[in-house]
């Protein structure tokens, strides 16, 4: 089931966030950084995100277990127009990957972006993260030629932007 996140979800969102990073980004980021991730710090971040009126956070559940989430907001990119929505984060617990939760989160994000007057959806992905890129491509996203390198936590993150139109 996909639904809007509420404050009581933040601890579970944070756990999924950390667990997924530690699984998906091993080999893409230093192990020491991934091993130092703290769900409590992520929970505080997600609590603030849920309070932002421009932010939309959806969660995927299997029974009573939160297994994934997707956060979107108006694009933060300097070249974006007001009709561009950005997926800021989308993660599914590795134990529930390839079960359709990620696809459902993307489609519900698209569905909810339409009435918010968005006509495009973008996201940034690590350039060398082939599984994630394949996931986005299979859901209609295409690279738009934009790349960036951000220096975070003492190491560079090389990213590629993907874009998908939202049909009214």
C-alpha cells in the first residue's frame, strides 16, 4: 500500500534510508561513511521534511511494515521552471526490492504531481549506479544531458539527471 507519510513514520523511514544506503551505495561511497550513518539523525531530518508544505513524502507498506519511501518537491535545480517536480529520495528496504514497491512509489508520485501543476519529474542518480539507472529508465525516465559533481562528506559524488514528462 502507498500512502502519505506521517510523523509517526519518521523512525521507520530513517531505518529504511540508512539500511538502503548501506546496501545500495557500498562500493560507491567509502565504507566508513556508510557504517557511520545514524538512523536517529536521519529521523530528525525526515521529521523536518514532513513539516515542509512543498514536500510530499509517500511511504510503501507491506502489512504494518514500512518498506520504502519517496520524497518529492519543486525542483531545486537552478535551470528548473516552476512546473518541474524533483524526486529527492526514493528507497526501498533491500529485503523488499523487486517486489513492485519502488514502481508503485514512482507512479503515485506522478499521480500526485499532476494536480500540483507539475508537468515534468526529475531526479539525480549516482552516475555509476547501474541498477538504479536501469530502474529509472524502465519507468520512463531518460537522461537529459545534465551531470554534476558534489563534494560531500569529504568525497565526490558524480551524478546524472534523469527526466520524465507527466502526461495530464
